[in-house]
């Protein structure tokens, strides 16, 4: 039954679920790259691409090879955020001290 002009229709599917199905795929390269960059920024204080949301050719990553490898690793492990966090936290980069030696 078609809803009236002032009634809100009931969608046949959830747009949020549809988006969740479409984003994490190998064809959506920017999604996994953005997630990896955001997790890196949360752990290290600054993303490999900074500012975080400006992924474009004139705003190159500080370490493009690292970003590419993390992106590939994340896709190979089926977008497992817990595993990505574990991998980054066990790295020597994360475990280094922020205090300079005398």
C-alpha cells in the first residue's frame, strides 16, 4: 500500500546495511586505505596522510609504501580491525619511546 502524502514510507531495505555490504570490498580501495590511515593516526597521533580526510594526489602520504602495505594487509585479513590494531601495536614503531635519549 502506497503511503499517503504526509506519511513516511517503509523502505524495503536498510540503507546503512547496504552501505556496510558495499564498502569493505577489494574494489573500494579508498575505504581500506582510509581506515588504515585513521587507525594509524589514533595510535601514533598523526596519520600517514594528514589531514585525515584529504586523500588526493597533491596530498601525498608521508610514507606511501607503508600505507600501501598496511592497506594490502588489511584487505588480505578480511578487514579485521582487531588484527590490524594488534599488528600495529606489536610493531617496533609503536613500541618506541617518545622521550629522546640524553
